C-alpha cells in the first residue's frame, strides 16, 4: 500500500472534503436562512426573501440590456471578457445574448463574474 495515503484522506489527491453550496453565514440581507421556519419584522409581516441565482435573474428579464463580465482562467487570449447585449434566453447554465452586431452569443454561466443591467430588472 502506498504510504502517501492515510485513512482520513488528507494526503489523498482524490479526496474532496464535503462542501456546501450555501455560504457559511446566513445573516445576509436578502438571503433567507434555510434553517429558520419563518422570519418576521415587528409588524408581523414576512420579510424572508428567497435566494436569487444568476439563471433566474436572466430568465426573468428577457429583452433587457445587460453587460456581463466573464473570466476564462484556462485561456491566455480570453482571460477576461466583457459581453454587452440584449437577453434572448437563458437556462440553468447558459445565457444567450444578441449583441450590437446582431449576433447571437451563447455564454456558459460557469465563467461569469458579475452582470450589470441597464435600468430596472424583475427579481
């Protein structure tokens, strides 16, 4: 047996510790605490807001003008890119924009850093 591997897996290159997709702190304004049943303010009205994901924001705002910032860490030529256009469609992991040259641009959301919308959005 190889001596580099231990029973707890710390030296195992295949070992991946359990990681949550939720942040470790849950008292973020606008983010609902998944462990609490209901939160309410002094008036007794519910102030809980569900978390919003990029895919939901894009799909709720078709036809809106947006500038999205992407980073491609494995590419030297495409390290950081900015795309501006009108949202045509979006899915769980992609965004389809129509740019100023009337081209449809398909973007994979795994590389997105942030987006800036022109005007108000629906969320």
